[in-house]
């Protein structure tokens, strides 16, 4: 499970009765441990760049919209049913 946007003050709901029987191992990751350390950030950028260049990492695009359909793109985004990125071409 990834919780994105944990900087908000809102409580993050977690369905404990569904999660506990699965006995998950929960590990935290702090983005700032990488982005505020120049050496770690350079290593991360190198890893991602190499993966994209070699084709091992491929961005998943859920759907592409033209700029003229930006309202439809935003509605699609708000549904939160997509997996991957939403691309708007200009």
C-alpha cells in the first residue's frame, strides 16, 4: 500500500479488519531522505534515466487527451479509477 500525499492534515483511512489478517509488513519511505541529499538524488536520477533509456522502466499511460479536451481529462482524473498517467497533449 502506498499512501501518497501524507502531508495533508486529513486522517488516512486504513481498513484494519481487512489488512490485519494478511499480516502485512509495513515499511515507511520518506521522499525527503532522497531529494534533500545530493548524492542520493543523483543516484536516483541515474537509476531512473538508465531504466527509461534501456526500456526496463516504461511509464504506464492510462489515457491521452488533447488540450481541447482538458475538462474531460480532469473529470477522468477525478474518478480515480485509472492506473497509470493521464497525458494531455498540447
